[in-house]
């Protein structure tokens, strides 16, 4: 149908047949329930409308007063006896309106510290040494672990967490 831009008032008019439209490139967060750290959000891209004769979108999707929803966090990983654990990869998984995703988002340094940038769509964090591992890989048993609900809650509340593993 083409590329359209809003006018100075934020209005756009699109003439189209009476069918559902898909507005690509619109990014927003949607509340999807509650998780281990409280309110859980999905990071969404694209919006499918219903087939209406007249459709007005006026909502501004904002979670905070800040436009950048990502925040800095510090995760410290120590061995059980308290020594810094370096080269621990941190994998994050997040929710989207398509299927979600996961990737390495950080690694601990020689002091066992990883600086992470997280946003409200993060659903879980996994610590991993020597991975990534496939599902059911026996090597993963002693070389990876997920942060539990209490650990995630503390990390998101205090922006700092120390884990002994």
C-alpha cells in the first residue's frame, strides 16, 4: 500500500479495502501477566488491526517516564567457597509477539562480575560455562543453571545480585 508518514498533529490517513491491516515497524510493550519479578511484558513489533471502516490509534505505549526502557544491572558470580568465577556466560530469554528469543547477553570478568543491560521483556537468565548446550545435553547438567525466582526478583529490585555457584 506504500509508505505513509503522519502530519504535524500525528494523524495519518490510509484508504484501503475493509480488511485487517498490519502496521509494520510499530514497537510497543504489552503486559502479559506476572512472572518471577512482578509484572511481565512482551516486546512487540508490528500491529494487526481488525477490519473496521474507521480505525483510530491514539495510544502511546510507555512503561516508564523514560523512553529508554533498558536499565543497567550487575551480576556477580562466585564459586561455592567465595572465589570470583570468570568467563561465565549469561544467556537471557525474552518474550515477543512472534515467539520470543534468547541469546548471550553478558560474560563475567576476572572479578566474577557481568554488567548487563536488561528490559521488562526478560523472562529468564541462565548462567553457563562452556556452552551453549543443546536441549538434553548431559554436559549442561553441571555447567549451567537458571536464576531462580527469588534471585531474579532481587536482581530486578536492587539492580545487583551475587550468586554462589
